[in-house]
C-alpha cells in the first residue's frame, strides 16, 4: 500500500510533541494489520500498532505512486482502538 514515507524537520518535530518516534510511524505504515480511512484533500488516517504494541493514529498526505507525507501521529483514543480491533486487515 505505501512505498515510501516523506518527512521534513517540522513533521518529525510535530510527532515528537506527541511522544511518537519516526520509526513507530513507519512500523504502522509498513506492517499490517492496519485500518485506513480516507479523509478530504487526499489525506488518510492510518490506524495500526507498532512493533512494541503501541496503538497509533497517523495522518498522511498522499503524494502519489505509493508515497505519503507524514502530517502527524498520536496515540489512538479508546474508541479508535475498539474500531481498529474490528476493522484492521
């Protein structure tokens, strides 16, 4: 689904404020199971778990050809966790 992830200093700093590391985001994007929800303006919310089992919600902007830019990432809410358990593939 995702071929490459694009970052800049601002996006790495932004997820850091949520206590999320870039490697955790890449775990979610490249390793199923995950649940993807399309949003407006070619963005997607990707819900998944890190290799350590942390539940994350990652917002990415589609750049085409399987490339995405990381907008933000944070821990899932309890409601998102419940939905993730039902919908993740």
